[in-house]
C-alpha cells in the first residue's frame, strides 16, 4: 500500500526539519575551560609596551585577548604557557587574526619593557609584552585574581637571586572586553582552540 504525502504534510515536515536544524545551531557553546558565570568586564590593565609606548587593554577591544601573568626569568611555567599560545594561534588558522596574546610581567624590578619585549617576541613576533609600574601591579593582580610571591633563593641554587611563585592561568577576554574563560595549564590545546575560536567567530 502506497502512503500518499500531501503538499501540506510535506510543508509541515520541512518546517519541522528546519526547526531541528535551527535548534542545533542556537545551542549555547559549552566552554572547555572555566567559564565566568556571570560574565564580567575585564579589569583595568595599563602599562608600557616594549617600545616605551603606553599600553591599554581597552585598545584591544574587537579582538579576543589571551593574557598570561609571568616573568622572563621564570624557569618553567612561563615558557610552557607561551609555547602553548603558539600552538593555539597556529591551530586557529585565519581566526588567529581576531586574537591577541598579552604577557604581563610580575617582575618589574628586572623586566624592563625592552627585555620583556625581546622575550615574548622570541616566541612569536605578534605577542605583546606589558610592563606595569610596581606601584600599580599589586592592584592589577588583585583585580585579575593572580597570586604572586617573591621568593629569595640561595645564589648557589640560582643566579637569578630570587624567583616568583605565581598562578599559571590564561585569561581570555572577548571582543567586547569581558572576561569569558580561564585556562589552567592542564587544559588541552584542542579545547583552548575550540573556546577561543568560538569567541573569535562572534561579532
């Protein structure tokens, strides 16, 4: 027995299929990193670029910004974090043009703007090194929720004289200037690419 599908029924089926497709497209993105809930505006971040010009985080609105707080004498977590940033940028493809990477020094005593700039650009010429004045740095780290602590070491153990214990989070800010997600060091590169790519694709 043949089942006859009327024109009206065909239209109904087509509408149902369209609704299913639209429902799938409108499904909210589930961040792989730790999402801010609620979303909050990024704190004020001003400092100096490698060339001595002023840096203001608000000037990067319209881009997805990944921020890491560290220092150039860091023996482990900082170079690993910047190496991870390189992979994220590479895997984003064309969407990388919608992003910026900012490395903020926690060691203004040693990290001059020139030294900081040379350090980050050795990883990628597009990376931005920001030096914040010592009397402002404490407020900046407090606003972002960054922990840092200067630890004096035995000269026999390190020629650096001191190390800085600090958190190893990457803060991701959307194009509107809002904090959206944090990546810990254990978040896989593929997950970071998915989250940042989602934000980069939004207007």
